């Protein structure tokens, strides 16, 4: 117990630097897996700049992009022990830590963008954002991560039957595994950082993601088809270690939350522009973009919704559908 406490205190010192003598300045480390050209990274840069301004340089953030500090799951665990102050992850891997998060990885939950944001901005969305506090993961805001769709190295996906027998990379999420299996594919969880090589070497036949991630990861260089079935809208989440949060003064907490809140509209605007750009660029690079009949995919995965009836996630799902 004493050893564990010692380790946590040491970790905390590594996650937050500063606090020497009278110096009240603090630098927080924020690590994530995306490329610096990605609109979610740029949203976080806007947040860090804003924090620097409103705090007069007293509270600052150093960003470590491109998976330098590990996979999303690893970074979530670093936050839990206080070794890393902040991360940005998809809500998908969060479901292993906060079971209610599963609702975001279910296919065909949201009717459209408006519905998605109405839910995230609602009291329910806000409750889900901070639900991870009990496992030492405090959400600061959601970022737009659009709709996820399949891309494949050399077979066009027009209907779910085309997924039959294909190895499809998914995030570390049981719900994503179930979704791909229900559609007839063979789900293979792999970290984002290892995916380019896995596609190139044929370890998997495809994956699924939003257009800016498909583009900025360069996965389009090794995938010929992008089939916009838009099976899920999984938000990205900006998280702070609850240990780190509790060790910030009330003023620092307020500045950090304000900077995160103010970066949300900036990121959403960047998202729109860069989704269009990404689709145009991948087509220019020779990727065939397919617009399949989404209802075929939605029908095939509908048992995933009915199987949840009477469970807490099923109730959440019903509430979300009614909003
Ligand atoms: C999206 C999301 C990332 C996630 C990635 C993935 O790009 O923004 O947080 O890592 O999907 O599929 O792993």
C-alpha cells in the first residue's frame, strides 16, 4: 500500500512538472495517437494556446502526438496511475473502463450529425463525459470524430456479404468486435499505430475509420476502396487523470476546463473542412469511394440493439434514440 502510494506520488511528479519554490507554473503532458495534420490534433493545439493565454503562461500543455507514448489503451492506463496528465482517445477503448461508453460504439445509434451533437451536448452526454471519474479518468470535452466506414485493400464493400471472410481491424472494443462479426467479417483488434504495416503486409484485409483519419494515417496508400456505410459515430474524448485534476488549484481547473470548452467549436469547424478535403484527396490518390445502401448494414446489425433490451446500456440507447 505504502509502495503504491509512493509510486503514485512519483508518477504525479512526472505528469506535472513545475511547482519549484514560489513558481506556480505547471506544464501538463498530453499524449495521443493521431498525426499532427489531423483536425483533432489541431483542436488540441488551439486548446493549449488558449490555456496559455488565459492563464498568462501559468498553466501550459505539451502535446506528444503520433502514439509516441503508446497506444490509446496504454495511455488510459497511464492516466489512471497519474503517470500521464492528459490524453485524447476514441470512446471505443473507454468501454473496457466505463461500461456505459459501449453505447457510443454500437452501430447505427445516431440518425445524423445533429442528433449526435444534441446527445453529446445534453445532460446525458455531460454525465457520460465525467462517468470515468470513478476509475480516475475525467472527461473534459468531446471532439468530433465523424462517422466510421470500412476501407479495404482490394475488395469493394457494397453489401455486408462482401465482408464475409475478410479480416477487419477494429479498435480495442468488444462492441466493435461484435459489430464486425455480426456483419460477417473477422474482427482483429490492432492498435492504430500498427495498422499501416498490417494493411500493407496483409495481416488484415481492411479497417474502418472516419475520412480525416483514413487520410492522415496514409492508410489510403494501401487501401483501394472506401465504402461509406457510416456504421458508427464514435466521439473522441479529451481526458485528464483524476489524480492530476485533484492536484490542480480551483483556478487551474477552471482555466483548463474553459480552454477545453472553447476548443470544441474550433475543432468542429476544422472537422467539417478536413472531412471534405480528405475525401477529395483519397479519391485523387486513386481510392474508389463507394456509397452503399446503409439500410442493408443497419438491418444486419439490428440484433445488437435488441440484445441489449432490459440492460443499463439498452436503457441508455433508448434514451439516446428518443432525444
Ligand atoms: C479515430 C480516433 C482515434 C483512434 C482511431 C482508431 O481516428 O480519433 O482516437 O485511435 O480512430 O481507429 O484507432
